[in-house]
C-alpha cells in the first residue's frame, strides 16, 4: 500500500511544479498570437454584453423612419448587445415586430424601451420622452442643440451622455457615420422624382411621329451630397443639367456626372471649413444673383440645397426670379426646414405660385423613402457607436475628434459647440511687386544634349541597315518608322472620353486587310487553291471588322450628341468619294496606273479619321473620313484586279457575307 502511495505523492508534486510552467507557456502563446500581453489590463469602458440598446418609435407626426433595422439589430446582437424595440417602431418602414424579434431583439412597451442604457432615435426627443429616459443614459439622435436648448438642459439634469448625429465631423474617417450625407443622398434623389411628377413634360428629349419634345433643363444650386445625387438622377432621366457651387472641388465632380458647371468671370472659387461653402464677399453675391436671374428665365426646374451649419439657409432665389420662370416650371427647396433658399418656399407645403410655378418645400423626403432611409441611418448610428472605444467596449474618449465633435453632453456637462476644425490654408497669392529671380540657363549644355541624342539616333539607323542588308527590308523599315511616328502623334492627341469610339474606328480601319485578301483571291466564282480560299476568308473577316467597327463608332458618338447639335450632312461626303474612285478609273483608262496614289489618299484619310477624335467638336467628322479612306482603298483594289467578272463576283459575295 505504501508503495502505491509514494508514486501518487510524487506525481502530485510533479504536477504542482509543472503548473507554473504551463501557465507561462499559455501567456507566451497569447502574447505571440494576439500581439498583446496576457497580463495586460482590460480596455477602459463598458463591455457590450452589459449594455442594452433601446429603439423607440418616433413620436413626431409624419415621421416613418426608425433608428435601427433588423439587419443592424442582428449585427448588434452578435457583438454582445441586448436590443429592445418598441412595439410597432418599424411599421412605417415596413419592418414588422416579427422581423426584429427574428433578428434577436426583444419587443417591449415604450416605457420599458426608454429605460435602457443606450437609446437610438432619429428625431430629437420631446420633453415627454426625455422625462422617461434613464438617468445617465446614452442617446444617439438628431438633436440640433443650437435650436433645442431647452431639450439639452433637460437631458443635462438627468446626467445623460448625448451624441448629435448632425454634429459628426465631416472628415474622411467619419464617412461611414455621416447620417447627414446618407439622408442628403436620398433627398437629392427624391427631389428630382418629385419635380418630375409635378413637371408637365418629359425629362428626356424625344423625336416621335407626333413631333419633337425638348429635354427639361434643370439647375442644381449646391453641389454637396444632395446636389450631386440630384444631378445624377436628373441626368439619368435625360435632362440637361446645370450646376453652381462656390467650392472648387464641386466643379470636377459635377462635370464628371455630365452637368454643365456655371462660372462667373472674374471670381475664383474657394473651399470653406468642414466641407461647407465659404461665406463670400458682397461683390461675389451680387454677381451670383445676376447669374441666377439669367438662369431662372431659361431653366424649367430649380433645385436648391444650400445650408449653413447653425444658421438660417441663405436666400438665393428671389420672388422676382420665380416670377420670371416659365409657366409649368418647378422649384424644389431642400433647405426648406432651415428657412429655405427660395423666397416663395413654404416649409412643409407644395403649392402653385403666381403664373403657374409649382413650389415644393417638403422637408421629409428621407421619411418618404423610409425603408431605405432607416437602413442607412441604422448603419450610420451603429457604426458611430461602435467606433467609441476598443473592440467589444463602449468608451467615450474626448481626445477622439469624432467622439468630441458629435458629443453634446458628457455626463450632463455641456460639450457643444466643439472646437472648430482647422481652417484650410489660404490660396497662395503672388506678392505684389514680387521680383522673379533670373534663372541662368546653360543653352550650350542643352544644345549639346540634343545633338548627342540625334547623333545616337542617326548612328542607330545604319546599325539597322547593317543588321538587315536587304533593300526590301530597308523599305519596310522606312514604312514602319513613319507609321509609328504618325500613329503616335495621332493617337496621343485623342480625347480620353473618346477612347472607346477610337478603338471602334481603328478596328474598322484595320479591315483594310481586305485589300490584301482581294489580291490573293482567284479561281473564278469559287477559289481553286488553299491560298485563294484563305484570301476569301480574309475578305469576309475583314468586312466584319469594317462594317461592325463603323456601326459601333456611330452609336458611341451618338451618345455624346447633344439635342442642340446641328446635323452632320454626311451625304456631302459622296463628292470626295466620287472624285477618289472616279479619278482612279479615269487615269487607269488613260493608261496610267495610279493605284499607289489611291493608297496614299486612302491612308491619309484613315489617319485623318483617327486624328479627328482629338476633340468632341471634330469627332463627328471622324466616321466620314475613315469611311472615305476604307471605301476608296477597297474599291480601287477591286478595280486594279482587272475585269474578271467571276472573280469580282466572288469578292463581292465575300464582302457582302462579312458586312451583312
């Protein structure tokens, strides 16, 4: 018995000695795989598992949105949160209680939801709702603290922590939390849809048997998120869109979406602070008003989006401008809730003004698309909350620029307004009377460098000649070199927007290989040898390239054609085609073979067709020039083959088969 006890005691002793070593190995493994020390203290803040989020139903009349969605709730539950949703909170957004329950939320009464640790809302809470909040709770919501001081004071008495969604700094890192941009995107889209519903004509221009309709002309003032969304929607619907903004970054953005950017001569655009427009000088504003007055007489629809944080919206369109608009025109004021940019706007109303201009001042466009708006807002508010603290913990770090910027109350202490964002550096200007330092240029060194390069290039030409002494190779090298130089300078000048039509027209021009196939063809109605058969195949395939390439080129260029562009009068180009083809046959009947001269003319025309793609203005003559070059080259080649009717029939059939 004692012999059995001794080994057992020895094993226990060995285990006690091994435990510290096992623990040490465990700590080292944790440190290696996580990059953190196993003995490191837990992150500051409250673990997600100890927080309950409440999502109440919005109490404001007409508000259909809800501050969370079933998908957002499902993600929050997976992170460890408990989520409670008020009964019927998502009904206006087509989110049933069953969907929230299936996502892991608990459906409760309003009183129970309001007592949770953290509240997600869309609209600012009412005084009655604040009274139901738990002391020390956290609130994420639109708030507008400058306009709702009484509500802020009421929540301060309850020692609450409050974050205003509209105060999230508009910086790159906070784009995923920017609810203002999410809702503005929807408002811009909905503004165009609402204007189209009230406008009495098509947005796009049409030509039908019953007549021609002109496209609608839309002016968008303000090229922020809402403005760009309006531009994109109106442009996709076929309207002619114009845009005005005082920020230089908007100019390229608007142009990239197909809008015409309006500018005023003598004034430079300047960037403001925090992504908003800068306050302009009285002279600039006066010129701006003159521009709007001219545009009001021309356009059919005006959409305004200009807002100034914490201030009433600037008045941009006067009553006189609205009076000058055509009957049936429409104005949409997306700044109506802040007082409006248009003097005739009635916030929250749609009515017909004066001579028949429909004025739309609705401020609930996001609520009208409540399902989409709620999903985007839910993502914004959830992402903002999760950005506060380490992974798995909620912690309010006032050193974080996003947390500090959005925070209105920190445990009841007023934190609004936040420190202003850094002002962008002023545009550098040349000091008056600045004397430029004279730069000494060594012209001798420049000339020597050029001469050296030319010497090397000239010597390399003879190196190529020695490497391939055959005179035929020299002739081919000459043609190749000239073709490379001409091709480089021709293609390099093509406008980037016309690269796709360029590829189509060069594809058509490459079909000139049909000329080589025609020379190889033979045998009568049908080819009699394998090379002749391959020549016929070349004719057929080249014809596919020619016809298909020109069809695609024409269709692509039609996409760039504007309603006011004049017709191309392509039928006039039959005259030079007749001169090229007729001239060849006339000189041939006189006993002079001018086929090579015909090829020169054909090549020059093809190169001209490519070069015409250098700008939008000249791109319209690209297809006619290329067609002239290809057609003259093909017809003169057929003429040089002689009067063998059977062979001509074979070539014609091959060309028709490929081109058909």
